[in-house]
C-alpha cells in the first residue's frame, strides 16, 4: 500500500530549539502538520514521527505493540537531541500518553499533551484484552468531522486491531500510576466536546503530575481531532506562549 504524502513523517529544520510531535492511535503525522508548520514559522525545528504500524495498513498495525510505538518516539527524540540541546515534546491523543512516558525516562524541560486519554468513553476498551482472542478488529471512526479545509489531513484507519486497543489501555493505566514522577513543566490541552477521551483525563494528568509549572487549557468548542479543528489557532498560540516563556 502506497503511503499518502500527508501520512509521512516530516522534519522542518532550523532554530535553536526543537519540538518532537507525536500523533495518536491509528493516526499519522498529518494530524500534527499544521502545528508543525506553525512552530517552524515561529523559530522552532519541528519533527513528527510516524509510529510503527501506522500510515500503511491496519494489518501492519496489528503486528505491532505499544512498545514498538514508544520505540518510534524514543528514536525521534534521540535524533533531535543529537542536533539540539533543547527538545520539547508535543503529543496528541495516544501521542500524549507516549509523551508522558518519555518524560518518565528523560529529563525533558517542557511537554505538551493534547486530548491525552486516561479515561475513554468506549466501555468495551477495558475488555479488549479478552476480546482480542475472539475478534481481530473493531470499527474505528472519528466522533466528528473536522473543518472542511482540513479533511485533506485526515488519513487513518477505519478499523482497529483489538490487540492494539488492549496494549493502549494497559499503557494508559501504567502511565496514570506514575504521573507523580513526572517533573517536566507541562501544558495540558483538552477539548470539552471530546467524544473519545473523557475530559476528566486532563484533570487527572494536571492534578497528579509533580511539575513545578503547569497549565490546563480547555477548548470549549472542540472535539477530539482538535489539532485540525476550528480552535487549532488557540492550540498554536497557547503552545507557542508556553514554549517561549523563559520564566520556566
């Protein structure tokens, strides 16, 4: 299967500091492309990784695990650290969980999570560890349509391997238990109208991390795919302000 141009990883070089951008479950770097361009225009290098098993076929994804996805993120981070002294990390959806896990392993000065799942609306997700033995896939659809001019960026799978759902749920629980060990200055962004991630997830992250400086931003009129939604400019400006604030 040929990869669409928008599913591929991207790297905009330049600037003295860099940002690693991490997409979500079944998604691609396309979800991070407008943010990546914005950050580059404002003086940051921006690199988006493609998580293993994503951007090709759902069969490829089924052959991967959360450990593979974390390896993709860790490799991207290490590549940036070879060139830049300061590297920040921004994760959307599952990418936020991966970002939190990365902050548990590395001393990252600032991290940003966007619609990161600690609690999800899918009541069957917690049973995926059993369901995977009886069914390979389940339907996977976005809960809403992004703005018309951004539909070109939405390139993902329409179904999801249950073994991968089980892996994600396990990772969510593991990261939640270790939130108090995270010391990176943190910006938590959460859309109020999210139909995939229960918004209280943002409060759980914010309340439990041990960051000296942290901020929680609510998007009042956005759904889960907020990086491409009508309030994406708010996301961009909040992230830029957070990253450029030299007081922390």
